[in-house]
């Protein structure tokens, strides 16, 4: 089994852990990777990048551009149990393919959501990002879309119509996972658009991890006492929830360093404890995958668009802490395994 590292400089493939002195293949170059994912209903590994959506069917050695329309940056990818593929881009726009990625159709109903005129991204007031897509297992017609910055939106009828849930939950959605048609877990950042109608710009949102059990009508924050609440991602498997939160957002990381803490819950957020790990150099765990019954994590250490100055790291959970098992010359933003 190989491990694929999605970074700010493409995809690296490693065939053993640790890998500091072992083979390190740079199999997709000159792209910035946002997601690496596999799905039960489709073959291969998918990479959402700033140059489009790519797929590998040979364990990460070679990658094919699936030609999502518009030459847009792809921020999210979803494969549903019925074999359909979805790609979320900046703009934001949502595309679907029902023929294994050969042809794509834009889902124009997504652009009809009432709040779309008020969405924006942290770097561009005119260009929000469809940053996360999810579907509950066994419910292919149920799609959950998270917009940075623009909130959560839900379709339950195969993407024909959408329900705008922006006002009920966090605006700054980084990732959402649908556990069932009613229950979702969401990671949030610090942008808040609730003061837009007062022409006062952005309020400071609380960030953190949130859970809904009523399809996004109401939300409960899981890490209520956490000051390290800028959460880019989380790992969720069999009720175990792992995440790391930063005190500040990425623009401050290069000048001030990443002030972050590691957290874990064995019971889907009902109780959360802080985990120890090596914090030198300062970085933030933003990606995870299971590898041979152990948990691997990848770290980032500066904001998007900034030049690399030190390696990104891959860490292994030892139970007591996290130990470094190798480095790559870029931010590690996504992890996946491939046969």
C-alpha cells in the first residue's frame, strides 16, 4: 500500500513509512492540491487542485485531467454511491458527471440559492469557493455543499432543488461530512457575514467544530471552550474525531508562526481532550489517513500563495504522541492511500 501526499506543489507518492531516506516520487507537479479522496461507487483516487480535477487509477503513479468546465480551481470532489461525480469550484459553481468524468454538466439550481449574492472568499469579494461536498452513505440524492464564505446548502432530490441554510449555521465553511441525512459535522473558520446588511464588513466568527442533527436547521458547537478554533479540517472514523485548531488565521502564520493545539474525541465530540505532539517547528495538522492500522497526519505551516521556506511534515500517531516519519518540500494539504 502506498501513501499519496497532496501538497502545495503537487502530489508525492511514498511506498513505505518512515520515508525520510526512502523513495519519494513526485507524480503530479506544479499544482496546488486541496483534496485527495476515494469513493465506494467510483474507481481511482481523485485530486481537487487549482488546475482542475485529476484522477489516478494506477495507485497514484499517473494522473488524468478530467476536464471540469470553465478552467476553474476545483476545491471539492464527491463520488456518490450511484457512481455520479461532483466537482465544486470557485465562483462558486457545481458540476456533475454521470459517465465516469467524461462529460460534465453544471447544476444551475445551485446558482439560484437566495444568499448567493452575498457570498465571498477571504481573498476576493467576488469569488467564493465551494470548498466541501458530502453525501450520507446510502443516500445518493442527498448532497451537502459548504461554501467559503457563504454557509451550508442542502439538496435532497438529486440536485434539482436546494435549501439555503446559510443563516442557521457558520458562514466560513471549510469542511462538512454528512453522517446521515440529518446529522452533519462541520469545520469553520473566522469569517462571518452576518453584519453585511449593516455595511460594517465582516464580524469575527467563532470558528470551531459544529454538529447538526436536523439537516442544518440548528447547530451545536462541539469545542465550546476551545480558543484554538480556526479549524481547516478533521478526521472522523468509527466515532473517533481528530482535529487541530489554530489561534489565528493563515495570514498571520508566516510572520507569527502557527499557534495551534491538537484535539481528539473518542465519541463524536461528546467529550474532547487535548493531545500532546511535537510543536517544533510550529505547524498545523490539516490532513489525515489510516495506513496499516495507524493514523498519519500531514502539516501546513504558511498561508496560501506564499513561497515555501521549510518542509511540510508527515506525522504518525503513536498513541502517546505524534512522531515525524518524513518530510516533503511543501505544505501537506491532503493524504490518501492507494493500492
